[in-house]
C-alpha cells in the first residue's frame, strides 16, 4: 500500500518541476541540493514509480510525474489555504474592489474564492469597468482598491505581474494578407486598442475596425462569430479561439503591466488584506 504522501515532498517536487533544477529548487524550498535529491528519491520510492527522466541538468517529468504534478498542485493549494484560514486574524469589513471585466473573468475567480474561504467575514463588492474609469473612481474614493492595466498617466501602485498580449481569431477564421485586417477593439483611449494599432502601423499592415465593445463579452462575440481579429491578454486565451502570430503576418505585441492601487486616503485592514492576497496570488500564478 502506498503510504500517505508528505506535503514537504510534494512541495519540493513542484519546485523541481517549476525551476527545472535541483539546485534552484533547493533555494526555493530552503534545502540543500543533496536534501532535494533525497526527497525526490523518497517520493519515487513511496509511489513506486519514476517521476523524472534525463540528467540532473535537463530534468523532465515522466508520464507518472506529469500525473502527480496536477495532484500535487491541488494538494499544496488546499494545504496553504487551510494554513491561511487558521492563521488569519478575525477581520471583518466591506471592501469595494474595482477590476476590468477581462481580469474579473479570467484572473480573479480562483483568487476571490480562496480569499472568501480564508476571510469569510469580509464582504467584497465588485465593480467592473475599464482601467481609466477605475482610476477615476479611486481618485473620487468610490472604491477602495483596484486591479488595473497601468496607463501612462497612472502613478504609484503595486506591480502585480506583466501580462502578454496576443492576437486571437475564431478557430476557422481565415486571415487574408491582401485585405485590411478586420479588428474588434475596445473604445478609443484604451491601451489595448493603442497597442494593437501601433503594432500594425509599425509593420505597415492595413486594418479596419469592424466591432467596438466596452467589454470582453462583446469582443468575444465578434471573434467567435468570425467577424474580426482582436487582442486579448494571454490569460483570456480559450479553446474557442486560436492564437495568431508572425506566421499569420501579425506582429508581436508588447506585454501590459497589471497594477493594484489603493484609494488616496488609505484603506481599512479588510481592504489591505484583500490587496495583499491578490498581489501574492497573481504574482505567483503562471502567465
């Protein structure tokens, strides 16, 4: 019978996979290189299966290792959530969180779910709008914190992550290099829109705007219907669309910076806990 698996072994296993290195994994989990190697041998012995193949400089997962990785991430997530819940002070309050619907739909569901379980006494009021409008709402102190795309005029804030931008189209959409590229974009003034048009201008690609929407739902509708090409953050890539790139005659797009900002007069402990939780979770999440 396979014995109960130890959380430290799984944490080291995930670190070895994520870093691709015994040495780097050791630094991440605070163990020496021999200790990491010993832990992996113990884990493989417990499961009765090899988890890695290749030499120590080019470690890759076996089929069994790939299977374990998904379970390990789930178990570690639950373990960390339990620790956070029981370590969390009894804080209550109401937090007004602003976020663009793109990020609300694709970045925040798991984060907010975990926070709600860790801090059940904190009520979150969600406002979805474009970053420029959320910044103005912060200045008017209509919301407490906002997760936004950094704009040229924004100052301060905590950098959460850089999010790659990608071109997307319907899976059966054909792109003609001889015709203007049909685009579905956010309204004028959007950084997403400006990045798309600047990139096309740099390579001399002609374009036409065939759909404008203030929300991700509108852009998705135009793309899914095959009416237009759009740009999404990488986190919004789904099986319903295909990613386009240089092979399709489209230029690379620069990444956007996602930031978290607080209202100018300061925020209550409940809002600060949510702000720090969002930054920690999204900073560590894969792009």
